[in-house]
C-alpha cells in the first residue's frame, strides 16, 4: 500500500512539475507494485481447487498476469523513452522545487521501508528489500537531477535520468516476459539439466533406457515431468522401488514433485507406435 501511494504521488507530481524523471521513478515503483500484486494473485488462485476442465487448477493465471504485466511495463517505458528523446532534442522547463519535494517524500518513505525490511533474514523479505533498494536509488537519482537543474538550468538532465531509470524497468520487463513465454511454451526450467535427469534415472537398478523425457513448469516453483523408463524385465524388476527411488531423487535434486513415469519392457519400447 505504501509503495502504491508513493508511486501514485510521484506520477501526479511528475505530471504537474513536467518532470519525466519523476514519471519514470513512478514507473519503476509500479514494477514493484506489480510484482507484489502478482504474488497475491498467485496465492489466491493457487487456493482454488482443480476441476474436470482445468485439471492443473489455476496456476497458469499467475503466468498470464506476469506476461500482461511485462507487456504493459514495456509499453509505458516505450512512451517514456520517446518523450525523453523529444526532450533531449528540445529540453522543457521543469518545476524543480515541487519535483524535489515529491522525490524527497518518496526517498524518506523508501528509507523507512528499508529499515523495516532489513531486520528480517527471510528470503522473500530479502527480495522485497532489494526492490525497495532499487526504488531508493531511483529517488536519489531524481533528487540529484533536481539539484543539478536548480543550480545550472540544464533541463536536459531530466530526460537523461528518465532514460536511465527506464532502462532498469526494461531489463526487468523483458526478463518477466521471457520467463512467462518460456512457461507457456513449456520450456525446460532454467535450473534443470535434462542430461543430468536422464543420468539420474539410468542409475536406478533395472533401468536400461529413458525416452520421451519432458520437463516443464506449471507455475512458479511448480514443476512437472513425464518419461518412459525401459527395464530389463518388468516381471522381475521391482517397479515400485524404481518409481520410489526416481521420484525421490527428482524432488531432492530438482524440486520436481509432479511426475508421470511409464515403465515398459525393452520389447514394448522398440514398437515405437504410441507414446
């Protein structure tokens, strides 16, 4: 709520003072607000049960929201960069006094949030701390720019600062869109090495081959795998022991807890008609 209020105040302040740097800083805070909102959306949807139509539940809503969020942020940044280019060519006067006041309020609020978050050692809180630290540095940049403009009258500093902040937003937005597209395309998760997974499966006693191996992401932190394990003789091998060993190793090493594994004989594997 605090970050949303500051972002709104900076957006209004940027509009009234004609400061593109303030608007960019508001956009940077918007990325943090969006990230927090997505976390809340993910928690809410994750609590909804699966049904006969949506057998995986509503986990992918988080990914769709992230994709939309990333595209919107890139659109906002594109507008800011265009305006910055126009102002570099023809610098516009900025009302430096109110601009500095709004940026100072944002800086003080961010410093207070940093002091509060710094007390915790939680990984999630650490992530929030880094987000707020980025907002704090952006506010400092805006204040430095206001000081330079107040003493020199170089109003071109305002669009230059907005470009720097916008580039930070673009990097985060591109990463967000890329990760969302990877999930929707069912790409192999970044932390997973298929060769290592295949090697892990082949170490199971009785397994002679692995094929049709697929690993994908359902949602953040939720991974799935399907594979066919070829065994020497299904009538002799302890299939339950093989499944138990492989599933536990997959979870312990890669965090994959949703697995569908088919065990088949060497004769069946060579038919190759149906997967």
